[in-house]
């Protein structure tokens, strides 16, 4: 869904506040006059829906997950471990079956009781139905599951094949009552979370109120008011001018000042190389590109140090991250030598290569591609930048890729919400992955073997996959593990974490004493 335009008068005020550090307001009166018990949040865009089975979409999940609805378990963003939510216990009872014990005494915000039948219904609706839920494709793929409820507190989930990370997958399923429509998606769900939907004025604001039937500790803020502004500078100004309490997805240049809080998020920026297109089908050319990119220079100069040079597709905290893996070094002499060797063997290294990225993919994306273009031109490559909107870039990012387009590089930003590298490898490293440009059968077998393991063995094997990718495939030039920037009002206490951009839990906010 495209960002909702700001009405003319509000836009004019926003521009004034952006261009001059004044005390004028950029929001409507609702955000300014909200009481102390209301947390005022400003987002980049309005949620297209609050349908729980679409909660793996960032714009939906940041509002829905663990606020309006809740899963059986939650992933702790600090430790990466699953912790109880609507399930108090879970265990593997056979190679293909997991058994859950659901929490007693839980009610939905409409007063109906939550039990194992609701849990089974929620999973069936999201995973096995024809609704086309985003969580189904992103988390479960083509896999269906079998569900049974021996009693009100027991849920059994059976998979076609052994799945050691099924509990992690199920943590993406938000629980809804059996009264929820099974044939079409709902815009405003009923959940068990600490908040319920109070009012939604499309294009203007979304209000939540505390769920008086909530089974857990009541949140400090009894109400939450969401608004949305596409310009980061406007979102920052709303906090600095006292019109909002928290603003998300800011850049270093947005002017949040002392209200800015920087934190590692789960996003990794990388340059994907189209393996089947000459001259990129030559490994020497791909390695030369890796040697040409000054990752540290990009992080230090463009991102002002608010990022970390990347050596792999996932950041620290994700199962499979190899903490010993070193970033690819910058070595222009090696880059030129590799290109010369390829040229001597008849590779047309002078052929034009497109460098494609999405407009507003992240702050400073335009400057990033310009720096990369200059660095690649410096070793003798002919690179042309093409910035595209979301639809235009998606065409080149996801299979089936367009045919006869010539060689291209694609600047991507990948966020692993799940906490396990399998979700990244399946899409980005498998030879026929949805967002992979290629690979080998042998490397695919290495990935599948690692994904079948559990515990420490899984961590080591997934880490070895990342360690081998640069030499065996060289599909990516990893650039940076990105940091997020939020603005927080002085009277608000909250510690952003790697999950903040995907599921900002309102119950974690409190008043500063």
C-alpha cells in the first residue's frame, strides 16, 4: 500500500518545520492534546490491514504483534530463545510432532475464552487455508500441518517431515478466536493482547485502548495513538516538538537530535550479483567486485558509524551467524588483476552492468549506490545506476526474473525476523531460492543438511554455510549490518531492540519517573 499523502495544510506546516527549527506543529490536534496515559507513535506508513496472518509484513506486524494479538511463544530479541506467551510449555513428542500446553485463564478482548481449539484454528487458518497469508509463504512455504486437540489445554502439531524449528515457525502465528472468518481476511481482529482496537480513521489515525480482560500485567500506557508520515524529518520533528512520543525508521540526517536512539536491527545490506549473466557469470568478475567495495568507508562516511561492516547475510543474534567470519577486504590491485585475467580469457568485462536499487530502501541509499558505482568504475567496470520504485525493483528481486535484461547488480536489504538462518538461506542462497540468482546442487545439499540439525550442531553447520558462500558461490557482496534509529520523547522509557521495526511491543514502554 502506498504511503497515505499528508493533507495540504499539514504538509505545508511540515515543510516549515523541516526547513526551519521552529516550534510549529506538524500533526493534527489529536496528537498534541492526547493525555499522559496515551503513547503517541508516528510510523512511516499506515498499516494496510491488521489481519493477524499478515503480521510478518512489517507495516502490519509493528502494530499487531503482541499488542492486539499474541502467539503461542515469542522470540526474545536479545537471547534469540523462545519464551512462553499463550503456551506455557512445548516439547517434541515424535520426529514429526510437537505438543503444546496452552495457558489457562486467557480471554479474548470480546470476552470469549481462549483454548487449544482456538490455537488449532488460528494455525489452520493461516497455514493450511487458501487465504494466501503472507506468513504462510514467508515462514511455512508449501508445508501444511496436521492439528489435533485432545483436550482444552493440549495442542498437537504434526508436520509431513521432521522439522526441528517448527516452534520457531509457529511463533509467527497470532492467535484468533474460532469466530474469525475462515474464508476472507479481516481488517480489524480480536485478540488476547494487552490492547484492543478502539478506533481506526483510515488515512488519519489508529487508536488502541487497554484490553481490560488481559491475562498479563496491565501496560503503563492505557491508550496508544498511531499516526503516519512518510518523511523521516517530519516524524523526527513531531517528537522534538512534543507532538509524538516515539518515531521509527529514521535516518541520521532526519534531525532527531537528543531524542535519537540508535540500535542494531535485523537488516543486512548486500549487493546481489546475477550469476547467469555475462560478465557476472565469471567468478573472477564477482570476486573483483567484492574487492572493489570499501565497506568500512561506506559505514563510516555515509552511515556515520551507525552500522557494522557485514561478512554474511544475517547479523549477530541469528542462529547460524558465524562470529569468526571476517568481512571481505578492500584490495583494488587484486580486483584489477582478476578483471585482467578474465579479459585475457575472452570475458567482456567492459559490457555495461546495471546497478539497480529501490528508492528509499534505507536512508542514504542513493549515496550508497553512487559510491559503489564510482568504486566499480575505478577498477574498470562499466556500471549504470537505475533507481526504481517498489514494484520495479521487486521485478528484479524475486523469481521469475525478467529475461534478456542483460547483467545487473541489485542492492538489497534483508531482514531476518525469525532468528534462524534457515529463513534467509532458503530464499537467498538455495540455487532456486525465491530471491537467489543461482547456486549449485552441492551447495543446496550443504544447506539442507545444516537445516536438519538442532542445537549447537545446527549453529555450527549453518555458520559453515555462510563461511563457504563467498568462495563456492560468490553471489553476494555483503556490505553492512544496519542500525535502526528511533526518536523517543524524554518522558518515555523504552529500549529499542532488533525486533522494534517488526513488532514494537507497547507493553515494554513506561513513563520516566
